[in-house]
C-alpha cells in the first residue's frame, strides 16, 4: 500500500487504527489504481479478504498469483503474519488466491526470473 496515503507505515496503521481501517484504506487506494491502464499493481496478500476488491481488480487487470513456498515468506513488518502466523493466513487465503487469479506463476528464483515468467504467462 502507498504508505504516504496514510502518513504512516502498515504496522502503525494496524497498531493505531486496526485492521478494518487498514482494509478500508487499501480498498480505496486499489480503486484509484485499478482505473489506470498499463500499470502493475502489486497487492498485499490480504487483498482477497475484501470481496469488493475482486471487482476492482477485474475492471482493468489480469490477475497473476505469484505462488511461493510458505517457508520463503517473511513475517517482518507484517502485523497479521506476525500475530496469526503465515500458516494460518495461508489456510484462509490460498483458496482465494487460486480462485481470483487468471494466471499462476511459481516463484522463488529472484525478481528478474519472476518478471520473465510473468511476461511468459501473460503472453508478452
């Protein structure tokens, strides 16, 4: 999320305002960004927790799920991953990632290789 929109970082938003406020801000920003053409929107994993976000993403986007091993995910500066745990969140969210995605790219070989794989699966 654009931290400048809130004037503070994600951990501070969660601590001071709570998850509900964070999700509301996240959806508002997604709505603004999803109207644009020719851009890449890299969402956080919790984007799927708000059903309205699917329509926002679909209005002008191809949704690519970057699938990686859970052991490779960091909980640093991630309030829910730190408090609830990556495994628990994955159990809740993985089915939504699969359902929402148009394409799936298995990642883990670095950002350049990931970008190459994404371009391949979207036909660029």
